């Protein structure tokens, strides 16, 4: 050990350790040698990687007159002298897309105007069918008035009943139904109580008499039936 103390620094200490291990412990000596070999191999690999990176950097240097191709998603390039042509192509594409946008906006505006006109026509002529049916009722009433002075009372009565039946059929055709709830329980949703009257025969809180019929349009109340409601007689 004293004979190896002349080695300077870390290298001297390591060499002293190797020499001592070789003399005192052969197994430890082999482990130290294998560790040294592994360190040397890693150093060689690092140097090789640095050299390869430097070579790749040299091969990927681009000329100064090359620019990216805007129409290509891949990493391809076009020469600077073709930049003007690429720019013109991009401007033409932008102009085409702008014209498509303007045509689409105009088409949507036309659709909106047509829809507004159709809605207005539907509102104005929604009752066209009903109006046409009512013309027949009006004709019947006019005929009754023209012949009323020459007809008997019974004839006028029959004509009036026929005209009313015609009118009711027309209303039912368009969803208008009559509310005539005599004898039924009073329903505040459909009936309007005009008064309350004692009755020994009618059920309490039932409709004793219909003063004016009500009407519904496809289940929606147009006018409630005006009725007189029955109640128990006073004791």
C-alpha cells in the first residue's frame, strides 16, 4: 500500500485501490475492472451520438431561398421564385370562397322572405274554407227573407231549423262543438253560473237550465255556457 501512494489525485487513489484489490481480493478486483469497462463503453456511445447529431444538423440546413409551401401540409418546400404563384393561387381560392359565402347569404335571405310571405298568406286566408262553407248558410237565409212574406209561419220555422242545422254541420266540420250541459254537474272551466236556484228534482250543484250555449274549438273554449245552477231547497 505504501509503495502506491506516489500516484497523484483521484487516478492515483483509484490505481492504488485496484492494485490493493488485486493482491488482497481477486473478486473485488474483477468487479472494479468491469465497472471501468462499463464507464468507458458509455463514454464511447455518448461521443458517437454527439457526432451523429452534428452530421444530421449539417444535412438539414435549408437554402436561404426556400420557403414553406402553403398548399401542402407535409414538410415540403417551394423555391422563393414560386412564392408569387403560390400567393396568387391562395388569393384566387379566397376570392372563390368569398363569392360562395355571398351567394349563400343571398339564398338564405330569399328563403326568409318567402317564409314571411307564406306566413302572411296563411294568416290572411286561414278561414278561407270556413268562409266558403258559410256562403251556403248565407244563401239559405237570403232565400228565407225573400220568400218570407209569402210563406206560412210553419214554413218559415222549418226553413229556420234547416238553416241552423246547416250552420251547425259547418261548424262541426271545422272543429266547433256546442256546450249544452243541462243536467250535468257544474264545471267552472266550461260553464258560467248566472244564478243559483232551488230545485227538489235536480242534483245540487248541477246545471238546472242552460241560458246560452257555449262553444269549443278543437277542445279550446270559445265561450262558456251560461247556466243556472241547482241547489237543495231550504229546510
